[in-house]
DNA sequence: CAAACTCCCTGTTAGC
DNA sequence: TGCTAACAGGGAGTTT
């Protein structure tokens, strides 16, 4: 499922593909993914506008819009959720059967929001609405200003266990099930540990692991899911989805447990 | 404040 | 082989 690295690599390619293109139409085969829930409104608002910029915050893709050369107080926020992806293709190529929302551009290309499970969201927001939405998210883990001291202090104020806390987008942005498990394994810390039980050094190691794993996954274009259905990256998880296999560090069998209703893979020997 | 559910969905897989 | 039921999971919302 798309997390920070997958969203980041999507944004990097979208920047190349859709910036400065003019929207001439919008199609939707599953309009319930649109917020506010109105394809007519979306079409009316977007037609004639130009894509000014594409950026990322947390797991959100932000498509900023312009009217000719004036940036508009209007943006599209795309959330891929479980199974979404954005694909740019020529309109002459027939769209994937799971295409749900399509932006049509003046040059004959299209940006297609493909999402088999329909969990994704395609939201039109004002500048204030966007700011309000993005302010709800916790710190960006890759921002250099986010240091071990900040992370340690934040952990100290929470009694929850680490796994649900890392998945909590208000606590830290962009981490999902894959990179939470990978980071905890890398740092040698158990997902059930209470946040406030970590020493400063453990918090430092965990943040270091998070940053290293996320950077590495971005460089590799996201996770390799084998079948390539969701995303075709080359990051190979060492614990996520690897239950029953041998731990790459100690050789013991990796175990699966359920933490906060989420599948979690852990090495009970390496992670304490 | 935190944990546990529920809902939204469908492709995949385990079980019979 | 072919069917059905369970499962997966991000996020928003509700209940315990």
C-alpha cells in the first residue's frame, strides 16, 4: 500500500508529467471518491485551469492549480489509501478498468486515478481548507529539523505502544504498516513497547532507522510487491510480509502478531 | 487519553 | 476443480 516513499516517487514523476498542463475535462466512473461529492462541481471548477505544481505532505499528493499565470487559492488533494495509483497516459490508450477519476489535458494526455478498492480520495480544497487539512498531520520524518530530541520528547508524552503510534498520522506523518515494521526491526525495538519506555538512545536509533529506511525506499521507487499490481518499486522488505521466514539478522523465524488490528511481523529475538 | 470496533471496498487466498 | 468465506488494510468516525 502506498506510504511516504511510494507517494514521493509518484509525486516526482507527476512533476515531470503534468506540471503546466491545462485541464480540459474531468471524468469519473466512481464519483463517490470525489470530495465534495459532486462531479459537476469538480468539472466546473477545474476545466480551463493549469497545473501549477505537484507536491507531497504525509501520504497526500497535492496538485496546485493556476488560472493562466495566476496561482489559484485552489488545490486537489489525492490520497491513494490502500490500492490507489496515478498514471499518466495518452487519451488514445484505453483506460485501465479500475480508473475511477480522470483529468484530461489539452495536449491529449490524461492523469488517471486507478484504484481497485475505491478507498482513495480525490478532494478539491481551497487554500484555507488545504492548510487546515495539512496542519492535522504530524512532523515529516525526513525533514532535517525533526531530530532525535524532538522525537524522544514526543515519545515521552505517550503511553501507547509504538506500532499504533508510528501509524498515527497526527504523531508522525507518512509511515504505514510496511515502514513501521521495517523501521522497528532495523532499530531492534519491539512494536509492543510503550512509547514512554524508550531511552533517549533507543529513540535516536529508531528515528535513524525510520529516516534510513524511508530514504532507501524512495531511492528504490517504493516497495516491491512482487506482482507489481500496486506499485513497482524495488525496495525489498526484510520483515513486512516475511512471517515464517528467517530473520536476516539472527536467523530465527519471524513471527506475525496483530497489534491494533494490524498485521505485524517481528523478530522476537532481535526486537526487545 | 487510549484502545477497540465499524465502515468503506475488492482482489487474493485459505478452506471445504 | 469450483465455490464460498475470510482476510487484508488507511483513515475517519463511533463506542467502550
